[in-house]
C-alpha cells in the first residue's frame, strides 16, 4: 500500500492546498494531511480548528485522512509507515527551503522521499497569509478558500477584531 503525508500549518487551508490534496490523493492509496507545528509561525486558528476545516474540505476524498501532530515529521511518517512527503511549491523561492528540509528528512530516515508538486498556475498566488489579508479587508474569499470554511474564517477575523472594514 502506498502511503503519503502532506504536512503543513494550513492556517487556514486554501484552494491551493486543496488542489495539491486532490492531485496527491489520486497518486496514493492513502494520504494523510497532517497539521504540524511551524515554530516560525503564530497561527490564527488552533490545531483543532485547522483539522476541522481540512476535514470539511476533503470529505469527498475517501483515501484522505486528516490528523495533527506535534512530533517530528519523520517520526510521524514512521508511525504511519509512509514513505513519501508531499510538498506543494508555488514558486522557485519555496523550493530552497523545502529542498533543505527534504535533505534533513532523508538524513533522519533514508527510506523517506519528498515529492515536490508544483502548484497549478491557477493557484500560484494563493497563500494562507494572502487569504487572511483579504478576509481582513472584507474581500470575496471564493477564489482563495474552500467554500466550506469561508464563514468560519470571516467570523474568526471579526471576533479577533482584525477586520479593517
């Protein structure tokens, strides 16, 4: 059985993330989308909220499981018997950082491979940060986020007093 893991902070999940999930789910028997901790980021949504958002957005993909983990990605993958890390790339600048992480992961476990999946051109401009910025300005989020979570994102932005409008 082929098992892959798509790790990320997903704060929140975007249409770009969903595109990578759809394409990856078609390649593997099982795909784990795992909300991980990124010490460089301070998430707006807590881990449970992010898992819930992803679960609602991927319900149609029967081979996709959504989890979260506080452990090192390599350890999580070993527990799942996963051999492939999925990393979506929007631009060349994404590659530099992700390539370094891929090398570290292979150093920790030589059986783990990283699959770099370029973003569909339709989604190259989308990031979670950009989506949240558009939400703060009250812009239409239909081209940024899965429709299942738009109302929740707007509600959170408003409740946190982060809306500019």
